[in-house]
């Protein structure tokens, strides 16, 4: 648990009411909190009491949190509701990054805006009135001609820093994205009136039907086929928010007609590998991702990239990688497995795929360098290394797939190894 200011609860007999309001804030933030859990929380606090600072936090967390992905949201709502004496001003600042031309001093933390919106539900957030003498002397003009529209801002906003409303709007934008791919030229051929090659057997068969007289040549051309798209999404604690956005994008791609892909295969991994391909076939994206989340039991858990890649290479590679598949690897590369084993599995994956594209949200930082052992082991075995932290980065995937020479940031980072 993060360090918070000391917890001061007044002895005014309103602790039960405060827990009720806290549960309402959690429900607004997306946690499935009902009246039964509120009663259980009040009884648990009454029974356990709290002699240490962390006791109260863990008692409420045990009552209100039932899924691993809800822990971060719970911690942010708890900090703002119980621990921060100026939480209202803090939340207003989190939701209004610029007030009268003054930039906020701190950057929003993951899930902070979502917690702020939940606690400010129904609260008047109007700015205080400016004194008349100041307003009479100061006149401010704002030129908004070159400011970004809401959609443009959303395209460049980090997935992890989005509020509830922003994430909902981002999901609607992701549902409209396309990922076209060029067809592959096969060695197999078919008859074509304007083909560049002569079909000898067909020409001879036609001549036999004419009594052995060869009147014209039968022509043929090469067939075209579409590759498979294989996505490997890291759902560990540091990647869960990004993977959810990417899975929304993959659901849209797998359900688009005429996108060009033969089939879209999706796997999630944290401490274990889970095949969620069949869930992407569900037309409703919420139902599809809910079913995928129920099957994958390691959301926001640890990370064993090498172990999961070993399982994919030996159990699934021959089934889904045939025909020159394109692999999307969505992970930050922070792994505790043996780096040599990880490099070996990445090499095997690279040899099985036509192209491996690594999307890493850590590339959003300008100071990013391949210092982690996992990143050093994986980077040499990918064809393209790109950022994957916002909508604009996913939109740029089309260029990375259609251009065989696109390496993204790989060349620059390989020079730093």
C-alpha cells in the first residue's frame, strides 16, 4: 500500500455514514459495491477495529475489492476520500489541468482522474469568483484557434491517465480503427486471362480437345492469400490498462469485414498463457472482454514472459503461425525470468513469424533506454519496436505492418545496448 498522511477519524459517531459514502464513490468508479458489502464493511470495521494505519485500509479492501484490477482504483479513492485533508481541491485540480492559465503542478497518477470523478459526482466544481477589483483591472483574451479539439487531445492521451468518460470515448474511437494489411503472394497459381505465366498442363489439355492442334496458350497468375494476426497481450499489473485498450482494438479488427486478415488470434499472459480468440468472435465488445477476463485468472498479477512464450511456442505456434503470420507483442518487457531463456524463446517466435511488432508503452518517455534485462533480451528479436500507449500509436500500426522496412525505434535503441 502507498504511504499516506496520518489517518484522523473524528469521534463523532458518523463512521458508518462515511463508509456508506465511500462505498458510493467506489460504485461510481466502477467497482461492484452493493448494500450487502457496505453492511459487511461496517461490521468488519466494528469487529476488527484498527490499531495500525494500514488496518483500516486492508479491512475495507477485503470487503469491497473482489478483482485484482480494482485494487488500484480502490487505493486512489481511499487516498482521496480518507487520507488527503485537501482532497476536494486535489480532485478539482486533477480534473481541470489548466485553471486561468496556470498549469497544474503535478501530473495525474494512474486511476486518479477516475477516482476524482467518482468522488466529485454531484459536487459543484465551479471556480471561485474573482474579486471585482481584480476583474476590473485585468482583461484576459484567449486565442483558441490552434488549441487541440477534444478528439485530437484524446488521441494523444495516455490510456492509463484517462478518466471514465475519456476511456469510454477512447473505446468508441478504437472501435472505428482499421488495420489493413496487404495480401501475400502464394506459390500456388490460378488460371487468368491476362496472367504473366503460361500454364503448360492447361494448354495441353485444351490442345487435346482440339485434336492435338494448339491454338492458344492458357495463362496463369499467382494466388493471393491473407496472413493471420497473432496478438500476445501482457495483462500484468503494469500493463492491464494498456492491454484492455488494445483488446478493444483487436476486437474491432477481428470483427471487421474486408480488413484482410485470415484470422485474428489473441492470447493474454501474465503468469500463465490464456487463449481468448473465441471470445473476440462475440459481436458485443463488453461481453467479449468480460468473458476473456473471466477466463484469464492472472489479471494484474506477476509477469513471466519467458515462461509464457515457451508455452506459446510449443503448444500454439504450429496451430496459429502458419502462412506468414504477423505477431503483435504488447508488453513493457519487465520480466524476472532468466534473460537467456527469454532471448531463446523470442528467437524461436521471431523465426516462426513473418514479422514481430513490439508495442511498449514505456516508449512514451523520452528518456527511455533499454536497461532492463528483459528488454535487452527481447529487443534484438523483433522487427519493429513502437510505442503503444495511446490511440495515435495504434493508428500508426497500419504503417508498421504495410512497410516491411519499418523498424520504429529499434535501430536507435539497439545502439544504446
